[in-house]
């Protein structure tokens, strides 16, 4: 598994070089769903010599205990976690404040639930009067770039309205966009969708006068194309951990 991870890192370095981008432009999210805590901890220890390990989880019932187990197995070594899966509003209280970044916000209802959950969590945490307030919850907006009815994500023509609503929620900090393109036979087929996401991000920056540095796009089969199109986060599972059980 560590050999597969090293091979993925080499391929990412090659993709960056061919695109004329630097290593600081990109972060790898190792998708650890359906893989045991011991395996994740092993990779975290190996990865820590390069950078702070960053894992992505999709299922709360699996993620929350795994996060605790990995923390115990790595003895407090810094590890970051992103939530990358579909999220229901009623589960917002279990996510807000626990993940460094939530990739999959796709409605004002969910955003409002996350804001409320973050506020309740922070309000309930004891701290001294002079202690700074915790930072807001970082989020991405998931865009359904293929307008596929079976997939989550806001449709492109509704994205600006969603962004406007989120920008009025002070407990949330909008950092960029995420997409999962339609299933394709070859990675190159995903290029138009990655290009679309980048354009949508650029348009939001112009409309609202803000900076949105994150584009979460690209997985095991198409990350090379995603890097060329400006991805800042690539989500890779199978090429690192092997097939899921």
C-alpha cells in the first residue's frame, strides 16, 4: 500500500510538471472509506515524512470511530480529515467542527444546518474570555456538472444563488467548488467538466469579489486531466489502497 501511495505521488508530480504548476498548488486527499483504521494509520505514518496526512471519508457511521482509532494508533500525530460524501441536513451536527473541510454542500438547507450545528458546538465549548473564537467551518459547494438526476450537487445555473446564500452565513467559509463528472471510459472525457468547474469558480470570484482557491476534482481514473485543468484537491482511493472490500 505504501508503494502504491509513492507511485501516486510520483504521478502527481509528473502531472504538475507537465502542467507548469508547483507542488504547493495541489493536495492529495486519500479516500479511506471502507478501509480499516490500522491500514489508514500505517499510511499516515508513512506519509508524515512528506506532509500532514489528509484523508477523505464519505460515511459518518464509519468515519467518526475511525478518526478516533487512527488518532490513537498514530499517538497524536497531526492528521487532517475531509468529509467528501453526500451529507443529509440531519447529520450536520455530527460533521460541523470535526472535519477540516466539507466538500459536498449542495443546498441552502444543508448550509443552514451546518451553520447552526457549528454555532451550537462552539457555544457549548468552554474557553476563556480572551481566547479567540474558533475559525468558521470551511466548505466547498458541490456542483452537478453533468446535470445527472441520480447525483448530488447544485446545477450550474443555480450555483450563484447558493453561493450568495452561503456567503451570508458567518459561521461558514466558502473555499471553492467540488464535482464528480459523469462516468467516463477514459480520463480525457472528463476534461470538459473540469474546465466547466474552473470557469464556474472564476465567475463566482468575479461576481462576489472573493477568492475561492479550492477546486476538488479528479479521482483515480482522471486526476491527471484534473491537475491540468487546475485542481487543487484530488481524491484518490483505489490507486492508493487497492480495491475496496
